[in-house]
C-alpha cells in the first residue's frame, strides 16, 4: 500500500475534525477531501469526474434520536462527555461519461459502500464551475461577436453572461443543456439592468460547447445611468446606519446552539442551505427538554416567470435542485448583514473537482431586540390602583443569505422565549429585467408580461414558492395532523337575541389525502399534535402553523412547469416520515419531468395518524414588479410561525422578568 504525505495529512485532519462530531454536522473540509480521494481512486482518470453533489448521508432518524437521548442537555448539570455518534457517511452524485453516478461513502471505513448509475429522468444540480465555464463560451463565439457589433457593442470585455436551466416541455429525450443570455456592463456593475435582448445560446454542459445560437431581434439597450446601487458611488445624502444594541446570551458548541430554553442544531447542505434540527425546549415546570422539531429546511424554491415569449418561456427555475441554495450562500458581514456582535459559522461544499470550498461567515447567529412586547396588560378597573405589567421580547435568529444569480434570499430562523419557531424569508437583489423599446406606458399596445420600471426596461412578472420540509416531533415521534374547522352555528334558543356564533370542529387526518390543504379555501387552523399526551386539563399537546403569504399557482395543471412543480398544488401536505423523501421536486431536478415529486409520493395515500409525520408547507409570493424595486429591490419579507398550542400547562414566560 502506497502512503503519501497528502493521505497522512488528510487522515490526520479527518481525525482531528471528526473524532466525535454531532451526527447531523455537515461534512468538514477534511471529510470532503476524503470523499474526493476515495471517489477519484475508484474511477479512471479518463472519466473526467464532476462532483455535482456531496452531502451528509444522514443516519437513520431512530439512531440520531437514540444518540440524542443518551447525550443529556446541559440542564441542570454541566454537559457530560457525549457518546460516540453513528457512523459518518457521505452521499455523492458525480457526472461521468454523460451518466449520473450515485455513490455512498463510509467515512469511518474510508470506503465506498454502494454505487448506482441513475437511469431516470433529469440531471443533478449545476456546479459553480460548470456555470462559470459555460458562461465564458460566448466571449469567443464569432456569431455572438457579430451580434454585438450589429448592436454597436464593440467591447467584448464588458459582456457578462448568465446560464439558465431550460426545464422540460414534453420532449421524449433530453440533453443536459442550458441557455445563455448576456448583458453589457459598460458603466455599471448592475449588469442585469442591461440585457442584450433577442440573443441566446444553447450550451451542452456535458460536452461544454455551444450547440445552438439564435439572434431574433434587436431592441434598445437600457442605459447604465440610474442603475448604480453601491453606497460609495451614490451621491449624498445617504441613509444613516441604524444603531444596534444587542448582547450575546447564547452558546455555540460546534453546530449545536443553546439559548434561553432552546437547544437546536444548525446544519448545512449545498442544495438546501440552512437546516435546523433537533429543536427542543426546556420546560421549567416539567424540568426536562421537550422535542418540537426534528428537522426544518427549504426543500425547494420554485420561481416561474410569466413571459411566454421565445426568449423567456423556459424561465421557470428550481433554485434548490437546479442551482443550490447552499452552494450560493454568501459570506455575511457584521454591522451590515448581521449585528456587530453576531457570532458566525463557516460552511463548506465540494467544488466541481471535489475539493472543499469555504463560505466564510455563512451563518450569523444573534439575539434580536426590536422593541417587541412579549406580553403585557394594563388594569385600571381596580379602585385607586393602576397596574401595568410588560415584558419585552428578545429572540434568537439564525440567518443566511443565498444569492442565486440576480436574487438575494435572506432566510431567518427565529426562536422565541415563549416557544415559537418562526421562519422569515426576505427577497431582495435585482429584478429579472427585459429590454424593450418602450419608455412610457402610453406606448404599450399589448401585454408586456410585467411592468415598465425604467426607460427600455421591463420587470417581468413571476412567483416565488418556498416549500419547507417540517419534520415535527411534538413531545415525541408519534404525531397526528389535526384540522380545526370553524363552522357557523345558528342559535336555537329564541330567548337569546344573538342569531349565530362559530365553533370549532376538530378533524384528525387519517391518510395523506385528508391532509392536502389549500389555505383560504375555508376557515381552518392546522395543528400537529401528540395524540398520546395531554395537558392536565385534557387538551392534546400540539403546535399550530400560522401561515405566511399565500400565492396559489395560476398555471394550468398540464403546463409543463406546473407538472414539475406539482408540489405547489396544495399549500400543505402531510406524509409519513421516509428518509428518501427529502426533495419535493425530486433528487434530479434539472430537466426533470415531475415523476419524482411530493405530488407523486403522496398518491400512495399512506396512513398518517399517530405516526412519525412530515409537514410540507409552501409559502408563496406573487410578484408584480414596480418602479421602487429598480435598480435594486428593497427587501420584501414574509414568514410563518410554529406556535405552541396546549404544549405547556400555562404561559411559559409568565415569570420572565
């Protein structure tokens, strides 16, 4: 056996970093290096491997819960030495010889335990390296240079190109291709505001060459003036920086976080981005930690644009499965992205060739006090006495930002002292812009599929559908999904002047079909309860979903983007826990056909009552652009809340000072 200095370093680094990790910790740089070494050794160098996905192959849930239960939380005694975690494994998708290979690597044994060549529809996520290489091809493509000259654009060094996934529109056979559209900077860093409209190229990613070219029409190039957004380049006055007054009151041990009554784990995946796991709340009255959420993350972000023209119809993106919300997370800065005293955690993903890439300060964690009131009451009815009791609210926030091309997505997971978990997303960045000859709405005689936001510039209509995977473990693994249906009742007692009231009719979902919900169709509250545990008063212990923004899909059901995005047909789905059911759009999303989505899994109509269940919740934004969102968009935010409902015997923050 040949032992090199590199292998010794890799093994030492792996041992030093991974001697006793949390079982849900993301892969470390040394583990990613180890994966690269093992996989490359197993495949001939002539195969030209591309690492499209490298992530933790999570242990079975029962093994994680067993490890967690034998690893006591720090209340009330100091934390003892934790037991050894389950074996670490990595799940890998590599592209080689135009095939997708699924590989499971046992990191402790340093060996491959399974391999499979994927034979189905769709392709793995694009890598940053593939995108960079594909977008450089036009710069040396003579037909494209001629198109630039035709438009009077003579400096190819000012061209910036973007790769767009193509989707699927009923083709019997597909290739792994993307469309390339380009922009012309020349006076602005906001190149998205200056699209070279009418020109597009098709690139075969596997062969990495241009296989299609089209120059259909010429329209005016939008001006560079008025597109700047950098503070250093803008004329005064500039807005003052907000003051920050925060104080750290939490502890971070690796990826495990403790704050107030909460303990949870912060994970990372190159596709999902942030993952919150093993969230439990220390109940002072019961003197123990009680589980709430085994895992929560964004399973997919579906962004269909609403322009059916030749150059735009295919822009129906799945930002998680086609690009990677984690791969495109941005480094965060103290005092701007996060408070000045925030704590930071780095993240690592595998590049195209399998080497680890660091995202410094990928997560920030901080306490937030924005003047909120946790609870209060003023009592003035007692003679000669005025009582006012108020408790201010401080929360803990875990923040990330994913910049997927033009859009920046801010994701906050927020924990409250009263037991709620909130998730808030913020949409900012730059609109997807289309060049036009129009400069005033009076010139427009047909549908432009958006809003004229500046001279020669259309902001195109679109949706954002954030679909969350929420694996509840409400005070235990066995849970049920309950609908509180609000119904109007006529008052039958004629001696009472009231004619009606509403009441709650509780309905427990038996199967998956019972749990498909379109919010707003009728007055309902949705809960996940533990049917095996009750409060002293006899109420089932639970948590309820307080929804965020709603935007039901408006595409017809047989439209190809909606077939692929059928997981948005309902706002809420509930399925029995299945480790393999993680990605609502399927494992292979690029050019997929909708045959491996949540909508397909759920057709089995499995039983979900008193089972280990997962809620899939979609929060939607319907976006009609406006002029205030140009040249850069003020953050548009929305969020939902998971709120305790008869989980505690009384207000858990009653005695907070």
